């Protein structure tokens, strides 16, 4: 049967939503059938089949980050740039007293959905299909009655007096996200203007982006680094009414622990030798530049001036540190490590390094494997010397 092509993104999306039989067929068929698409295309338009299969794959990937992932309306790129639900819910708490929030560059709408549980939300995106996805996803995850969508270029409107959340596009037409805020869409100048005109709010940027080099644009702001599941997920630039008193904050959503302060106020103390325990700060603490402040609060020292690893007694009382009980300190040469573990081979080796260049998998492959308990090997500098700390997770 000859069918006219579906070329409009919104038309295609709405037709997919109105064809539940196709979605059920994609869900029920095997991976081989999804790859070939032959049987599916015999019943449905080819472009609709491609869209359904892409949606199915995105929903599977979203299961680790979103509740009700199997019902959400997603795209691969939209999901890659979306805020994980736990992070979105955390950010939304700062907007709890707002009557209305504008979610600019809303994408698939994870932030809009979280915000809708706290206030009315105007979700704005230049893509009509994305605004529709945000609307549908808010109905699933948030409060549909609090959602209003608008298809518009956020740079063509003014946001004077608004509380806003903005998530500029980090990818554009590039295959990979950029680290330069000036290359975001909209770019750094627009972000700076938004921070001047809006009452307050949040701008989401990549944690590895060049925000530390943009001090002139972020003066007076609070930058919060957010980690989840051991990974630094986001840097949020809080400004205006919603900015905290400290210029930096590190938050671990897995443990519910947060640290705020000014990196410039903490002194750097370096240990002469390793103590009973080695501590690795949470990645949000490291990226926020708050390692020395955390060490000062806990009474710890750095292993070396340029190492983020800390050492001290087993007294840490924070969810922002991973503790390792030191068992031995070994040389870094692989032949010495092999000789040491030949008499006590381990079931598995966790190998960690930050400042030393180490072929982690190469080292692991060369170590003898046996019945001994798992071991952590931490390559680091101690008193100026490269060493391997043998430790147990505490």
C-alpha cells in the first residue's frame, strides 16, 4: 500500500500517539524484528515505525533515570540532555514559593514536570514537538493543570520579573555536547542578560563546562554541583532571588548531603604521611572546588597539594566522602604489585586514580586472581612519591 510520507515532526508524533497498536507491536516483537522492521513496515508507515522503535529504545534507556519511563514521550537526544528526575525534583524545591515559573528550552519536559508539582509552569521551546512531549510527560510525572506550553524562541521574548529555569542546548548541530558556554544555544550573552532581567532562577549547564572561567558572568551567583549515583550530573547556576549566600555548593542526592561555602576561604593542608584512612571526596565537591573546605571541617589533610584524596582518622561524618581503610602502601611498578599479590590473589581489584596516569584495565589484567577478598588499589602521591594504597572500602 502506498502511503504519503509524514514529514512534520509534530504530525508524526501525534500520529504515533494515536497508533497504540504500533507501540504494542514494537514492545512485543523481538530485537531481531525491531532491527529488520520488515513485519512492522508491512502494517504501518515506515517513518512511523522508525519513530516507534526510537521511542522504545529511549524508554528503555530512561528506566534508570525516570519513573514511569515506559510511558514517557522521549527522543534519544532529548533524553541525553534531559535532567534526571531525582535532580529535577531537587531543583524544583527552590521554586516551591513561586506562583509561576518559566521553563525555557524545556525539551522533553523533565524539569517542567518537576516544577509543575510546586507551581504553575510556562514551558517554552522552539520545537512544537518538544513542547507537546513536555505537556504529555508533565501529565505523567507532574501536575497537568499547572502546565502551559508555548512554541517560541526564548531569545525573542523578555523575562523581566519572572522566576525562570533555563536549559540551553549544549549540542546544537554537533555530534557531542560542547564544554564552552559561549557555544550553547542560546549562548553566554543571552544567559548573562537573563540573569540581569529575571527576578531569579536557575540555569542548567554541564558540570564539565567552562563555568569556572566565566566569573565575570556568574558574579553574585551560587553555583551548585549535583551528584547522583557517584557521578556529577549537573552544574546549576542559581541567581537573583534564588541564589544562596555562598558562591559554591556541592550536593550528593544519593546521600542527601550538601556543603556550601567559598573555596577561597579554606586553607590547603598537606599530610607528611598517610593516616589510618584515605578519603575520596564526592565528585560534586571536587568540581565545586570545595575539597579544602570539606577537609578543614573534618580535620583531614590532602595526600599531596595536587591530589584530591584526603587522609585522616576514621571519624568522617558526612555523605560527601568515600572511606577506604588503609591496609598497606605499595610501589607503583606492576612487577612489584604482581609479586605482592601472588601470595594473596584477590577475587577482584577496584583500581582508582585521579592525578597519576594509569592504564586501569591494563593493570587489572596483569594482577593475579584468586579467592581473596576484593581489594581497592588507589594510585596517588604521598609525600611527593607515587604510591599505591591497598585499602578496603569502609
